[in-house]
C-alpha cells in the first residue's frame, strides 16, 4: 500500500549533470535517449497465482499476478467476462513510498492499464461467458511495484500483457439442475482468448528533449510525460499525460511517432517472451 510518493530531491550539481548528458543525446547510463534499458522476465514466479510475471526493466521491478474465478457479469455487460486491474506500490520499492491505502499514482497506473486493455478489446471478454447473464470468468490482474527506478507504467504493461498471454482457463462443468459451476484448476483447457497485444510507451520531456525509459533520477526532473498505448496493428488505444509541463504540437507528433515505433518493438519482445 502507499501514500503519494514524494519526488526525489536532486542536488543542483546532479541536476546540471543530467541536463548536460541528456542535451547530448544520452541517458545518464550512456544509452541513446530512445533506447530502453535491458528487459528481463521471469514467468510463474507466484505458485498460488493462475499466472504471474516478474518484469525487470533496468533496476525497476514489477510483479504481475492473475487470479481467475467464476462470478457474475457487470449488469451493463451481461454477455462479457470481467477484467479488474489493481496496482500497489510496495513501501520497500522506494524510500519515498510509505504504508497506507493505494494513492492516486497507484490508482492512475491501474486505470491506464485497464483502459488500454479494455478499450482496445485486447481480451475477447465475450468468449469468457459460461452462462449468459449469470456466470462468467472474472480476471483479477494485480500489479505490485517491487523496486522503483523509473518508468513504472511501461514495465507494468509488459508484465500485464505477458501474464494475460500465458493465462490458461481452468476446466469447468455446469450442473444442469442447479446451474452451479464446478471448476477444476488442476486442468487447464485453453488459453485466454487474446485479440491483440498492447504496449505502452511513455515519452518524457526534460528541458526541450524527448526520451523514453528514464531512470528515477531522470524521471524526477522531467517536466511532463505522455504515455501512449498502441496495439500490434499500429493503432493508438490509450493516452495519458502527466506532470505540470506541456508538450508543443510538434512534440506530441514526435511522441506519437516514437510510441508507435517503440511499441512495435515491445510487442514483438512480449510475443517472444510468451513462447
């Protein structure tokens, strides 16, 4: 659980150093500005979850766990299954995270992931109906930030998409008399129906420079960020702006172009990890 994380205080000498390096076209770890840090994934790290993925993006670590259960559909969508996304910042992930209920940052992270997956119809929720209007599969997707060193949203989408891609639907039987659903999780009958893969690319603005995948120090001095979720078809399916700064029209166009290109790379990487 978490309260609003404080923005780290960057000493002026460090700030000037970062600005100098960024202005020359590099991250402080010597990467080109549009390159991601190394991405590692470990699958099935939580034995009690129905699907789980640990994503390491540089020193940022995010754990995504999924539970799938039978429940009632939403009244306004009786012919669809249910996806519920939650996020939590573990206090040990950063010196600025404190115990407490999920704050607006955790809520925003969950909502961006949820909206990008839902609006793009990444999951075929209409194929998760067991008894129309009465019983459907409910997917609980939980995101846990274990170590925060920048760019949590992109890492969370990588983990979420991969965890969904490897989720298997359990075997079930419906009692014809009572309508009760008996689930046997020792048997997995089919993969979760995925319509398309989604990636989120967050473009940050430091001074007049645009970059992706900042470290926590770089992220702390960014004036604004624009998170753009893209589908494997090359469509924009979600967008979220953060920070008090602004983007010029030409910078928004550049951010979109960056997101479409880097999003394609991330999607191909997730597909590779899913094999």
